[in-house]
């Protein structure tokens, strides 16, 4: 599994596209945090990274599918997946190797954004006047969100050998699970069940964790959904043996 993990990271960063994807993500977060007037931290009047964590999930919807789209789809297209499957590796080892490899890439893309925290920490009217607990909670929420999106991306890459199709499926599923249920809960005809419907979606749990409150229910939700998509991926890959 560790060999596959290292291979995923090395294969991703051996391509110029990888640096473009990560560069666009960091540039976009920087623009929303420092430049755009509706979200710039300098216009807020207080030290905080709220705008970063508000926009990051939507950027993740494109960043993570771009990272995962080639994970299994490319192996299928080039005919190397069957060769990989003949090695002394179980389907779970292959899936988890690719999952954690992609998750590590996402963490590497997130790491430079810590510079924004230290910058805001230093720029406050009172040095250090930033809610560190909320920032830690927001990064935790973003990490858990990334875990689900990576699992979705791996599944999308497993159901097709076309990377563009895998990217499209992953973007759609990520967007729907994050925002779709929240939008459905606001429909007039469903107001009686709005709380239940909103609780199914990712947004409510992400916002809960981002407030710095690590509720066990939220952690179980993220772990369950991540495992759910990985199990489906295992089922899809196991279908080749049927």
C-alpha cells in the first residue's frame, strides 16, 4: 500500500499540470482572502480567516477531482490496472494506497495556506488577535471535507476509463453532497423536514466543525461517508471478477 501511495504522489508531481492545479488553488485562495473586496480580510476590520474557509470547499470541488481523476481511470485506459491487480495486493490495499496518496497531495496543497494564518496573526492591531481555536477547527473541517471529496474522486475514477468523465462525475457529486441537501431543505414544500434534510448534506457538518466544536456526531458523519464511498469503489473494482 505504501508503494502505491508513493507512486501516486510521484506520478502527480511529475506532471506540469500538477503544479498548475496547485498554483491555481493557492492563487484563488489568496485573491479571495486579500484582494476581492467582498471577502478581503483587510476590509473586515478584524483578524480572521473566515473568507478562506468559506471559499475553500468550493475550490476543493475542482482541485480534488483534478487530483483523483487519473488515479484509476488512467490505469484502466493504459491497461496497467490488471497488471497491478495481479500483484500480491488486495483491492483494499490498492484503493487505500490511492486514497491516502491523493489525500496527501491535498494536504500538501493546503499546507502553504498556513502562511495566511501567520500573516493575519502578525497584522492584527493587537499582535496575535486571532481566534486560533476557530482556525484549527476550520482546518480540521477542511481536512475531513477533503477526505470525503477524495473518496468521491476515487470512486468516480473507478467507474470510467475517461479522466474527463471521472472529473465531471466527481465535481457533480461533491457539489450536490455539499450544497444540494442544504438547498433542498429550503424548499417550501419540504420545510417540515428541513433540519433532517440539511443534516444529510456535508455543509452543516462542515460548518459545525469549522466553529471549533468537535462533535462526535460530525466526526462519525465524515468517517461514515468516506468509508461509504470507499466501499462502493471496492464493489466497483470487484465487479471485474464477476
